[in-house]
């Protein structure tokens, strides 16, 4: 028996009709995602109480036993619409309805389908759904009218099709049978399926769909160009210039954005363009799904296949093309991301790009990729997905949207006046595609006296698939040996300072650290032993400061876990294990960072803070003990970039420990350098300063270029002497490890003011958060310490900058500051920590923006949250602030007093504008900032406006820093049996009472409780349930458990009334006051899951 709503009876147009309509439906009809091709519905949904063969036989008998239903012509001749509760449906109406109505009536009677005599039957072909506003309705209506104006939409119908929903394939609709109108009609050959996005080729006469039959060259030039679709700049005025820009782009493959139907007709009708680019992803007469579409053109030697990929935002899709070359396959994802620079829009763009990247990783893992198009990503923001994608533009400039030189850009700009490199060409990092020397250029720039064709310039790159020519190493050890710099400072001074400042753990503290590692390894091993499948294995290894031995008493222990299950399965295993162990377990979950590019868990293990990352690299487990001896070019390390990055934290530490001549000397020097940076406000990688591993790489380079007998004090002296003179603009820091080949890392100097490279490939810039301002502060700190040691200062004097307290010196040296106040007064500590962490992650953006908008200003950020000495965090509420010292570059002495005052005012006005923009972005992010419980202000203040006594802000959260360990969008964690096939639960004695309510005599565990979303969906959509009789009980953060009608529940995050599903406590039936589902008691009367049913 089939489920209700799983069967449909429809009339299917022939493929050539579907090809005219489906392109528009692909971006506008929600049923497209369920594999519904263009169709006219006869019956849907309908419930059948016998098998499908009986349905087919009944319909066939009914149709063949009457002369009323004979083949007839269907003609679509107008566009209309009808309203639903939430949207408008736009559709094609039939010229005559009587034949289809007769068919509907016969089928309904045959299958006992209820007939609504009052409503009747209105046959139609849906084009799409749209928001209930005039612009949206007009857009889709005009699309339909264009299809009718260009084509005669009619065909002869001689059969009805039976479709069935396949829930095993995500609910897509599949063809079951064609049922002819009479027995003399042969079985229909009309296929079923969606428009297959063919590639069109101009054969000299017409554009025709053509299958890929030739290999492309492996060296080619690819370009991106936004044509601009804007009513204020009509195409008719710009077409000659656009055609000139496209045909003179010098590209073999050209990805176009903002291509309207008018653009497409005009371009593909041009004789010269068709000769140059005979391959196109669209047909000349196509009515496309959006007003602004992505189209790919290619020369004759670059045939491709393509498909359309939805990116998760309405009317944002990618054209994903694949070329076959003699060297391998290349996949091109041509995109046009959402416009805007606010925080929420940037997150939306990053999500769109992630969808495209995930598609490439899933469907084309072994191919090389190009992601190309108008990214709309501001230069001031770190570009997402840099671990997987590499920007091949490594030259100065390259701004494709430049209001200062492009008059159309100046007229269309909405945010800021700075030139932006919106259009980009990205390739798969660690892939085989590389740029040909001198192959990067901009195109579409107008000739003298001519206006621009678009608001963008085009960008192109010559690429080659194959092994890249080796790039000269940025550092050759034989030419860069350093001279040991003599010093009066002794190793004993360094040790004493480290002891005085509590930098060296005591034996008892080290024993506690070691025991925590033992406990963690035992915990991780228990995950493997929980599985009856012996193939499940994990290895846990410390990395970072503890692995290297230069940890301090307040250090966290960083660990990487290597295993052979998916990351999602591993994290679920850890959470299930912690939940089952109960509150007395030595392993507790502090926080799960699951939405970051690299997922991480913060644990408390024997009351020691530990951070763990997971690396799915099961093939390495068997050879783990000999990892160091595996050749670096071994296929064993052919892993995704994100996996290698996690793994390389361990491999880099191995390389250092196996190469450094004296670990004890190195550890003392490292602790000493870190102490200097900490006391002088120069520590903190997330703020663009240095962290422990940055120091390790800088120090290791110096160590390996000095004699192996160097002392720790000599090493520290040479360290500051070297980096006080380092040319950060021109040089990258690499560590000369034997056997590690030259780095091929391509640095973008505009975005990477500093570059310290990791050791193992793929090379990663460890200082990606550095800014011009943080680099300047570090250079100043290195220079001052070098000068003090040159003068013979003691180490204590160097640490205190010649006797001054560094924080007090910072507060008195600068006369002007940026001050950011942060207050938070809710009892929800987890939400407060999220706000503070997010704000601190945005401070780098502020520094970058300050340099872009106010290059004459020097900003010195103090990387510690501060507060007034007399201020208290009343009732546990959070009140702190951050400071940036400001200093302006000297004005030219030739300026008059009035001009100097005017210049200063411009700088101040620009600064205030930048701060207001930053503050607005903060306040507009509803995910982190809630004005009901928090307040953030940022502004410029003078030194006299600061509190008289400022100290570090050491706020202690009421929950001691432990997040609600199972708070999230999941209702219940899976059992281990569900996470990994063949796994078994832990020993029953370790299970908490909440998870073991089954009868002891049977030993059977309870079924998993169905999720709240399952219950909500059934109560809302089951036709046998009156949804108005039910309320949902949910946890309000301030008022406890509250109720609302389930029909009022909002599930869209953007909705003001949105409440996360994990806050649902129960569902209650009002008519008899029965809770039909209750999370706490695990009761489920709807599905019979959980603790049982009635």
C-alpha cells in the first residue's frame, strides 16, 4: 500500500516542451528539487488502498471502456496565478479545459477520489512560486509571458502518467507507468526527467544541443566578466562596448554574470561572437530562471558538459562545467555570490561558496577545480575556504570594481568608495592547476574617450594543468647562516625570570598534565572498545606547547585524534560517551565548536583544560609509530587539505623535535621570548600578534642557522637581533628542516602583511590574522628589545622595557584611543561567551578597515580585555572594554595651519565613520548581539576620558566556562549502535538512570525518541490530526516553560519569533490535556518511540 501524497497522476509534455519551461522552473518551483518535471496535474495527492498494479489496471480499464477520452491537443496560451496561504503560484493556463476536466472526472471516479464540486478543477502547469509582492509576481509573470511569446506551447496528449515518490531517494518523484487513452495507442515513448542542462554548439547555422565528444587542451585562458543588468544602464546603450569587451578578452573559456534574457539573445545573435565562442551553456531562445544568470562561453577546442547547482539563496546558483583534457578532468564552478558587506550578508556569501565547494569535494574529489566569478567579497575581509581554494592572483592591484576609474561603478555603488577585487579566479589548493607566468590580466577597460561597458572590469588567467615549475625557495640555508650575537644576559637570568613569572610548571603540575593525557587516551581508547566492529580505531596525540615541552602552568593541552570514522561519527561518539559517564566522569565537555572551519571540543580532563581536534586519516593508523619515516611525497598523505592541516600540527611538532639540537635550550628560549611578548602586549594570534607556534617557528629558524652549541641567552639575543631587521614585506619565514623541499606557497602581500609558513605541505601562513597595525607593533617591540640588549640591559629590564610597566606605558604614550565597551547582563553564560568570542574575532577586521580607510593612522591594539580597578562585575554581569592606541603620521610641514586643521578633521571624520560602520555591523548581527541583554559601544576617546586606574578584566562566568554540553539543533544524540554499524553500548553499570529505563529482566534498551521536528511535522500536516488542538511547550530563557499553538511556531531563523527546536519540551493535546510527546519522560504517543506508547 502506498502512502498518501506519494502518488500522482499527471499529463507530461514531450521533452522539447519541457526544455522550454524547466529552466525557469529550476530556480522558481519548489517541486523542482523533488524531481518534478513540467507537468499538468490530474490527481495529487490521492490515497490508494491497493497496490499500484491494481491502480494501473483500474485506470486502463476505465479509459479503454469509454470513447469520451481520446487523444486531444493541449495548448498553453496565458499566464495566471492563484494565492496560497504563504505565497503566490504562477502558472500556464490551458486554452481549453474541457478535455482535461473530463479526464480528471473519470480518473477521480475510478479511484474513489473525492471531488470538490464547489472548487472544481482548474488544470494548469505550474511555473513557480513567488512572494506576495508586486515585483516578485511581475518577475515570474513576465518570464512566463516571454516563453509564450517565443514559442507555441502545444502538444498532443494521448496518455496519462503515474508517478510515485521514492522516500529512499530523498522524496523524488519517479515514473511508474504511462497509461494510453485507448488500447490502440502504442506505449508512450515520452521520457520522464528534469531538463538536463545541455551544452549548445553553434554549427554555423543554428545553436543545437550537442554531446561532449572531444578532449580540451590542458593549457587555456579562463576569464570572468559581470555584464551588469540594471535598468538605469540599458543594454541597448552598452551592447557594442560589451561585445567588444567579450570578443577581445583573449579568453578560451569565459564565465559571465548578470546575464539577462536580453543579454543572452543579443550576445548569441552576434556573428563575430558565435565564431569565437561556438560553445555555450544556454540556448539563444532560452528564458532563464533569474534576472541575473551565470552563463559560460567557450572556444571550439573547449567543449564542456555542465549542470546547474543551487547555492542555498534564492536566485543564486552556480554553473558547474566539466572539461576532459589529456592531462585529466577540470571542473569549473562559475558563481555570482550575494552582494553586500554587512556581517549577515558575508555569512550568506560564505555559505554559498561552501555549498559549491562541498559539491566539488563530493562529486569531483579527484578532479582539479576552478571556482570563478563575481564573489562580491570585500578586500578588507579574510576570504573563506582558503584551506581548499587558492587565489591565483598574486600581483598588486587587480581591483575589478573601481568607482575611482569606472563611472558606472561610481553610479551603482552602495557601500564604500574603495576599489574592490570582487571578481576572482580560485583553483584547488594542492591541485595540479597553476598560473602560466605573465598570464594574469584585466580586460574590458575602455579605450581613450570611451565609456565603460559595465561596472566591472573582467579578469582572466592563463592556466596549465600539470606539474608546476618549481618556485625558488624563499630561504636557502647555505646562504643564510646566522652569526651568534654576543650578550651579557645569562641563561640563569632567563630561568629566574621564567620562575618569577610562573612560566615553568612544577613537578606536581607536570604530573597532573601527564595524568590528564593518560586519562584522555584511555577515554579515546574506550570509544574504539565500544564498537564490536574491530576496524574502528583511534589514536590521540598531544600537539602544541605540551608536545614541544615549553608549556606553562596555565597552558591548555592541545591534542589531535586520528581515526577511521567520519568526523560527525567521532564527535557523536564522544558526546554519547560523556553523557553516559555522568557527572562524576573525569572527562567533561566544556564546549563544542562545531560551526568553525576546523571543529574542536574543549574538554576538562582531570580538571585540566584540553582542546581536541579530529583528523579522519585511518590509513595512517597502522603505520603511526613510524610516521616520521614515511616519505613526505607518499600517497599516504594524499588527504584533503583540511585533514592535512589538522594532522600537520602533529607532524610539524615531530619535525621540530627530531631536528632541533637541544630541546632544553629551545624550551628556555621559547618561554623567555613568549614572556617578553606577553608582558609587552604582543601575544595573541587571533588579534594578529604571535602565539606559541609562531614563536616556535621563528625561533626554530634562528636555532637551525646557528651552531648547535648556542646557549639559550645567545639564542634569545640573536632572535631579537634578526627579527628587528626582518623585511616582513619582502620575506617569508620558513624553517630549514632537512628533507622538506622549497615552499610553493604564493603569498598575497596585500592581505598577508606577515608570513610565517608551516613546515609540512601544504604550506599554510600561520599569521593569517596579522594586519599592518599588528605587524608595526611587533616590529617596534622587536626593535626596542634589540636596542636595550645592544646597550647591555639586563633581561628584567628588557622585559619591563627599561623599567616601565608596559601597560602603563601604553596608556600614557598614546593621547587618543579607540575604546570598545562591552556589557552583558543575562544569566545565559554560554550566550555571553559566544558574544565576547565573536567580538574578539571581529577586531582584526576593524584593524584592517582602519588601515584601508585611514592609512595615515597607526593603531596599537592592547590584546587584553581591560576594566577599571574599582569596577565590579555586579551580580556576575560582564563589563569590560578594549583599547586601541592611536597615532597619526606627521603632516607635511608645508601645510598652513588652516590646511593642517582641515586634514586632521578629515582623518577624524573618516575614523568616526569607520567606527560607526563597525558598530552597526555588530548591532545588526542577531545571532550574537541581543540588545535586550547586551550593549556594545565603540568610539574615539581622549586619554583624559579613560578610567584613572586600568587593570586586566578577569571575569569568571557563573557556570565556570562549561557550555550546556548537549545544547544544539539535535533533539537526541544517537546511540553508539546508530553512530557506527556494529557498535555496542557501554557497560550498563556506567549508564545514567535517564538512559536505562528498560526492564532489567530483558536487558533491552529503549528505542530512540523521535525528534521534535518529526512530531511537529506530523501534527501540522497529518490530515487525520486537527493541528489547532495542539500546543507546543518550550523553554523560554527568562520565563521558564511557556506554551504556544503549534500553528504559530516559526521555523525560519530570520523570523523574529524563531525559537530553536532544542527548546521544545513537550507537545500537549488541548482537548484532553494529554502530553503526546515529552522529552523529559521520553514519552511518545504519536510514533511509539522512546519509553513506550499507548
